[in-house]
C-alpha cells in the first residue's frame, strides 16, 4: 500500500519529506493534547532534561517547507495525541 501511495505521488512530481517528530513548542490547537517527552542528558536521571512534545500533526512542518519554497510535497508519517 505504501509503495502504491509513493508511486502515485512520485509519478506526479511530488517530493516526499519528513518533518521533525519532536518540537520544543507545544501545539496551538486547543483541541489536541500533545504527548510530552523529556530528553535526558544522563540516562541515570531520565526525568531531568529538556522538555519536548511529539508532533500531533506534520502540518506546521510542511507549511514551513512550503513557505521556504518547496513546491509539491507529501509526507507519510506519524502523529501522536493523548487520548481524551
């Protein structure tokens, strides 16, 4: 299925992109609950480190690529949200 999807977009001149999974900022959509992640510098202290969030959607990263001049792009990726 992924092979067919990629072929579909590749045949039409789209570029496959991969946006970051982690963000230093939380999402702006008040209806989505992002998953927090702590990047620990010391594995012996996993609860101490920089706070990040897993992306709830690749939309912002893709819009940044488009505004930077990317033309036709697509992404097959993952998104993470906490269950309500």
